[in-house]
C-alpha cells in the first residue's frame, strides 16, 4: 500500500485518514480528548450558563420525546408494538419510498448500522468495496471490514468497479456524501449500483448526510429508488435534530439480517431511542436544511475573506479548515517550521481554544474517536444570532488560530490545551 504524508511530512494512518502524533496517538488519547471537552463544556455552563454554548457541529442532538411519550409507548418490551408501524411509515417516506416489502431498523449510531451491515454480509477473506468521493468513507467502513476479517478495497473512481471482477458475495458500500461533504454525482451512484447488481453484489449506501443533502440540495434521487439494497442515514444532522441514532431501510431480508447482527453486538437502538427517532422524522422540515446552507455560505465568506479561498474549503453546509491548510497558514504567518505536533493536533488545539474562550463546540474537539479532524463550521440561524453574528464568529475563529500559532512549537502547552495535562 502506497504511503501518504501530511504537509509536515508525517505518515498518514490509513484507518483514520490523518497522521497520529505524540499527543493524539491512538483512540484512547482521542477519547481522553473528548472527555476533556466534556469537562470544559461543564465548566463553562457552570460559570456562564447554557446560553454560553454554541454548537457548530451540524449535529443538533436533542431528544425529541414528548411528555406524553414517557409512558407505556416508550417501555422497552411493549413500546415497539405501539410505534413500530408509524416509525416504518415515516422512515420509508424519508427515504422516498412507500414499498411495504421494505423494512426499517434503528441503531445506536450510523457507524453501528454500517458495521452491522458489513458483519452481516461479509466474512473471512470476502471483499468489501468502498466507493466514496475522494475515497473518504467513514472509518467505520474500514473498521467493520477489519472486524469481519474481510479485505477492504477503496475505489477512487466508478471505472475501478467496472474494470475488475469480484466474487458474487462482494459487498459494495457507497458513500453518497462524506462527513467532509464531498459528494458523488448521481450518475456515478447510478452506474456503481448498476455494475454491482449485474455482478450480484450487495449494495449498502451510507447516506448519513446524503439522504437529505443529495435529494434536497442537489436534487438527486433517493438511493433506494436507484436500486440500493440498504440505505442508512443519520438522525442528528442535516436538519434532523436527534437524538443520535442510525436509521436503516431497505429490502426486508437484508435489513433483518443486519439488525440481527446489531443485536448480537449491542449496536441496535433500544425502544426509547427508536421512539425519539420517530418524533424526529415527524418534525423534519426540509426548509431548515436550505437555511443551514445559506448560513454556511455566510460563514465561508467570512473566513475566506481573512484566510483566503485557498485556505478554506467551501462545502454545502459551511466552511472547512483542513489540518494541512491550517498548518501551512501557521507556518506562513509565524515563520516557524520546527513543528513537532501533527496537523490533527493543531486543529484539535484550535477547537479547544474556541470552546474554552468562546463556547464554540466543534466535531474535531468533541467528537468520538475516529471523528474528522478538520475544523468544520455547520450550524443554524438561531446559533449565529445568539453568538452575535457572522463577524463575531469569524473573529473568534481567527483569534483561536492565532492563539495556537503562538504556541505551536510548545508541545507541552499544546498537550495541556488538548488533554488538560501539565
């Protein structure tokens, strides 16, 4: 496998897509980082109140249960008999189909649904094909293949799928929109599914973002209508407001097999979460996604005006500052090249400064191990207004970058910022 390196010359860990450093060296340290973020949020709320926290992750993880739901309908054994049919109907509608031959299942997170699918349809020495824009599938795809003892092959182009013949038991995982909001074109998805079906592969579409971004913002067709066997989306992003959960729909035999595998490993969503997913689907409003897109445009303009278009990536829901771009900006600004920390640690430190000083919550700081390490700002109009507007947000981000830039060669200080260790 060809080695890849980041802008500072550090070898990239293929499993997570970024270089490991001396501070964030593994999943354990990433979990410690996430726990440190929890403590920082707790401290800020205690000192300044709940309104001092501003969520820019794009994930509004509220619990949608109503007061009336705190009764028999959310009871573990009886509840599903009361809400499973409305949940199935709402989920299938969300995925753009009404086929009652399809089934629906819920999982404790989207990653759990992906891992369960891979474990259900792959086995030792079988092949898992991953097709995503920029080859940037979620780490759960590679980790699921590893758990199944399967061989993972990442496809950079749909032509790669057509040029090689794989066994009939091959599983194809298509990521419609990546977590970094890289998007496949509809014709690419259509062609990938067609080739897979001609060769009797099972097709799973990771539409965590795509079930709404592709269909509402890009006017693409729903994946089940395009012929996918299973489609998975996230219940807490792109205008679905939580709680965190994965929603799966597709051919009954496949969904049942994947959900059974989830039950074996404790990856399924239990009754109260499943009921809350129903409430989330019921309250979904596509207009909110359009508003999030418009807010993202303004955030992008604010940061790109300061950092330059070449430093800020424009996505459908807001700006993204990649670790490499931020590292290059800091080197250019400070003239320092003797940087011992990796770019992922630079962005993590910036995220912590934004959190502690301004109450800005970002995925690269508060996310679980394996979360993307770029700084991505995705939010809604209410959050922007509560913070004080686009200009104030821009100044807060730039100030946080400058704060880390002034400490970038001090490994001990950066470690203290990220992990709270002296």
